[in-house]
């Protein structure tokens, strides 16, 4: 069983920055496409950013240019660097790993990000 553990959330003022981490429990990490999602109260969970095994990334329009997703396969960890944060970025952030072959998905437990105005 693969476990994903997020960390790095917290309270920050608008314009500030946070770095979220998603650590995988096993070396299977290199076989996963990774994604960060977020869910605000009363809203559906939405994709924020994704990165393939090979490092190709894509971003939601709302975060492009402000967020950067990267991965370190040697450390079994994906990072979401968030800058120029806005109050509307407030949400619980979840990471998801998808096995390239077979499509099995793994989710983390979520980490709260709160941006004050």
C-alpha cells in the first residue's frame, strides 16, 4: 500500500508564499504521475497542477505563473511552490499519485492552506 503524506500548509498573508510537499511511502513514486488538487468549502475539488513521471507539467489557469510543481524521484517527493498567494487560494490541498500502468490512484490526507487578506 502506498501512502502519500502532505505537509507545508498553514496560514499566510496575501502576497506570501508556501511550499507544499507530498512524500510517498515507497519507491514506487517514480512510477507515478502526480497531481495537486484543492477543495474550498462548498466547492468541488479541482486540479491545481500536475506533473508526469518525466517532469512535464500543466497548471490551472488560476495558478499559472504563481505556482510551480516539481518532483524529486530520489526523495519520493513532489513539491508545490506557491507564490503571490491570494485569499481565493484558501482550501484544503491534496496530492494524488496515479500509477502510469493500470491507473491506480492514491490520495493524501490533505493539508490546509489559508490566505488572509
